[in-house]
């Protein structure tokens, strides 16, 4: 189990100091990683999250104004401190109001001690409690692991694995395969969305093969226990779940770039080859997506509706992989395919060809948004429709980084464009970050098209004012419209999507600005008006 702030106040010597919760009592469940005492204003620099900071307070707070007190709280909240404990015996008798106000706003517990205890005793007591509980938890996990190994050795199918887990853990168990389909249930049925559950991904050689959903009616499964269960179960499930090379190829495609940022030419070729082997190659438009679920049992109908919606698009091929609570996937449609006549599927009138990236993006995004709007604890990220395998890989990389950093709130849908600039800003190497941004927004075809780039860059410089852009380029308005129409068909982005269109113009300007002397004012004039009409 994890020691919380509340347990530290109740089970350590802090209980002898007449502790009073001064702020954010709703956050007393914060996990305490360690108790630490330091009177420095910049103490957050030396912490890594989960610390219970114990201070005497009078010397620290005496010369701080309200703004500085607020910044002190913010610094601790930003690094994930568990809470602040302040001695209120001599000198400082009350916690400064400005500190309390900001702590309430940041949900950082503040506890006042009305009796004096040596801080060394307080820290030792809390930290001993943490170590003791960790030791007991490890013993429990080791015992659970031993029992699981012994019992699961007798399992001959997935149903018996579920039954064994339910019996040993005393909980209900549901098992879903890598496609998101339920394959086994054991114990009383999990009530959809009405009870807490935990999701545990099961892998084989790093590739997801199943996800366990286990109720938490009797016990809470901490990270250590979940990891142990996954390790033991994976050894058994690897031999029981259907497996072929297509699962590995799907996992590779949906993992994004090898470095998590940008797929080089060789990686792009590998992705294209694997897409072809899976029946989704050739002249295709691709739309990647991700849907997160708090409970697979509660979201099973939503997953089915989502995949049925994609399948109803004529010629569509959907590849997907369930990784714990997130379903990653990509919809591929031949560029000559038409929309289904099924009236249950949201159609777009923007273009008759669903294989057109813009139309595919609109159709898939509406299907995703429809599932999210049904309610329940789900979120979705819509991707960037593309015609290139390299761009597909880069988009998936941005989606995964977004989820890792901060998944969308439950009940909302985001797009890859929402997280693109944040990803660009946080990639350490400028060259790699630039390659990622250009890969997501332009791909290879637009990046190598000088006329398209210069046209988009002129629109960027003119604030997307078409009259000024035409004047800058020395072309007629109809010529500009013809060029932009070609860009829209190839990129899948229309000016109606303000964020994506702005990013496209920005990327074009960056592409021109960063060429190694290949584009100059003199050379541009040779082709800038080449297609005047």
C-alpha cells in the first residue's frame, strides 16, 4: 500500500503534535514518497515529487510578501509535493492567509502543528512508516506472484486464466484481446462505470496481446502489484493467445517513429512495406486515431461502434491495437473509394471521394466525436489524414507524446494539431524538432514542391490575406485559388480548420527559411509565376 498524507498524520509521531488541516483537506490522499525538512525558499529545486515538506515557518515566511508566498506554494505544487507541514508554536502562530489561499487553489494540503516535536523524529517516523509499508507490500506481492505462477501453470485457455485470477485476487476479471474484443469473464460481472477497476496490459516481447480489467472491490492494486501480475500472466498468455506476424507489424506501425519524434526515409519505407503486407498499402489515405477508456467493460459498446463506423466506409481497412486503456488505430482508404450509403454513418459533402485526405479526416473525426459525445469515461485524439507512410508515423509519434505528457480530459476529443507545437518546443534537438514539424504538416511531397511552398509562405506573410498574397507572388487571384485547392487535396487541410491551416502556412515558411541556401530571392523569381493564367 501507499502511505498518504492522512495516514502520515494518523500513524506517525505527527499525531502527537496536534495536527490541524489548514487547507486542501480533499487532497489528504496524496501519496507521500518521503518526509523532508528544509527552510529554503527554493526547496522545490531539490525535490522530485511526493515529498511531505516540514518547516518551522517563522524564519521562512517572515519576510515574504503575498506574491512570494504564492510562488512558494506554486513551486511545490508544480513538482508534485504531497503537502506542507508548518509548526505553529512560537513566532509563527498562524499560517499566512496568502499561502493558504494559493494552497487551496492548487489543492496542496497544508497542516499546522499546534504542539512541538523534533523535526528529526517527525521525518524518521514518517519515513520508517513508508519503508515498513513498502516492505510489507513487497512481501504481499511476492506471495501473490508465487501463488499466481503455481496456479496459472495449470491453465489451458484464456477462460481458465481469468478464473484463476478472479479466485486468487478475490475480484472480477475481464480479458480483452489486442483488437479490443472481450475474450473471457470471471467472477461477478463488472458493473459498467459504477465501480473502480484497474487495467493491466499484457505483452509478448514488447507487443500487446491482451488487457486485463480487474475490479477493486476488496483490494487496491498499486503499480508494483500490477507490474507483477502483468509479468506472471504474460508468460502464460503468450502461449494461449492467437499470434502471428501481423500483430507485430501492426504494433510496429502504431508505435510511431523509432526515436519517438521523426521517421527517416528508411523507417518510412518500412512502414509503407508493412502497410502493404497488411492489405493497407498502395494509393491510400491514412487517418490515425487514439481512444482512451477508463473501463473497457463500460466502453465495449463504444469501441464496437467506433470500429463499425470506420468499417462502413467503402474500401476502408482499419488496423488497431489495444494497449491497456488506449486503443490506437489507423484507417486506410483507397483514394478512389466512395462513402457508404449507410445512413448511420456521418457523411461529408465537402468531397465525394472519402479517399481524399480532407474528406477522410472529416468523416473519421465525426465518427470519433460521436462516440465521445455518447458520454462515459472516454477521450479521443484525431490524427492527421495523410497520403504518406512517413507522415503517418510522425503523426502517431505526436499523438503518443501528447498522451504521455497529458492525455485529454475524460469526455473530450482533441486533434494532433493541439499538441504539435508543444511537442515541437520540447524536442531537445532543433533539427529533429523541425524535421518532425515539417513531416507532420508537409510530408515529403509538399516539402519538395517549390510552387506550393512559396504560395503557402506568401499567405503566411500576408496573414492569409489573399489579395496581398497575390500581389506578393505576382499572380492572379484565380491562380492562387487553383494552387491552394491542389494543396488542400494533397494535405487534407482546409482553411476552415483554422489551427491546422495556420500550422500548414507556418510549416511552409519554416521549410523555405531553413533550406541550405537553395532558395534565394534570385532563384525564386524563375518559377514563382510559372503557372500564371
